[in-house]
C-alpha cells in the first residue's frame, strides 16, 4: 500500500469507462516489457516472490467509486522491500476530477520519521485501477472485495518465468478490524487461490503520526 509501485483507490463520481482490447493489450505489453527488463534481484526487492503461477482472480465487478474514497489503514500486507520497517501505513484517496484519483500514501519509517508519496489512479476496468507514482512503474490495483465501510482486499501478481511476484493488502476504515470481518477478508484471498500465510501484520496505534 505504500511505495512507488503501490495500488490505490477510486474517483468521486461514477465514471463510465470503456477500455478497448487494443488499449488493454498495449498496457499489458508495457507492463510485461518493464517486468522482463527488470532483473530478478530488482523484482525481489519490490515484491513478495515465490515459485508458482499467478492465480486466476475475480475482481469486484460492481465496485462503486464514491464509497471507496477517503482513508484506509493497512492491517496486513505481503512482504514488500519498499515497506520494510514501516508501520502506521495508511492512504487517503481524493477526487481530482475527470476520473482521476489522487493517491496519498503515508507511513512511519523504521527510523521513526514520517514518510509519504503522492500518485494518481485511473480506472482500467471494473475492479481494477492503474496506479502511477513519480518515477514509478504503472501497476494494477485489483480490488477483490470490499464493503466500503470496514475492509478492502487488494491484490496484484506478475508472472516472470516460473516465479510470481505478488502484492497483497488487507485494508480497513479503522486501525483495527473485528475478528469476523478480518476472517472474511482473509477468506476472500483464499477463495482466489492466494496463500494468506504470507501476510504480515502492520502496527497501527495511538503513537502513529496519522494525518488529520
């Protein structure tokens, strides 16, 4: 949820988006070209890496724009080098108009300093956003499921040979989740063939430098 390849939110109004196969193919080709150009060491530095195929996932096809805006707190994440040592991770999604969303990721570093980065997100297809941060590689943000008021389950996977490189986040509207909602969020990943044993907890608490 934090860093230059991280995924994020939606826009303030419902936007009718028509993505042609040509556009989708061009974006996919671009992403694949970037992935292939990166060394295994570079990819390993960005994402959780394991042997196997990326799962066939189902995005939330009826994802609505307006309810998804606002603040989300990171409850758990897959290992990502750019988030190493970070806690208090949270994100603010704001409408910029014309189907573009500002993505403001914030966290506390291992040194105890406040860190943030601002990017943008646009709708690529139902349940999927294309997110870009300054000097970053465009990345897809797949919302597997959300109830808008409690949790969001977010995932991305890129295939490189026999290896898969994954991002995954459980996000919440508050700094904690009730056990039943947390269990449901993890089940969303399991139902999509994603190994939840890779999740790591993110500290959230009164000592965190949350934005106001």
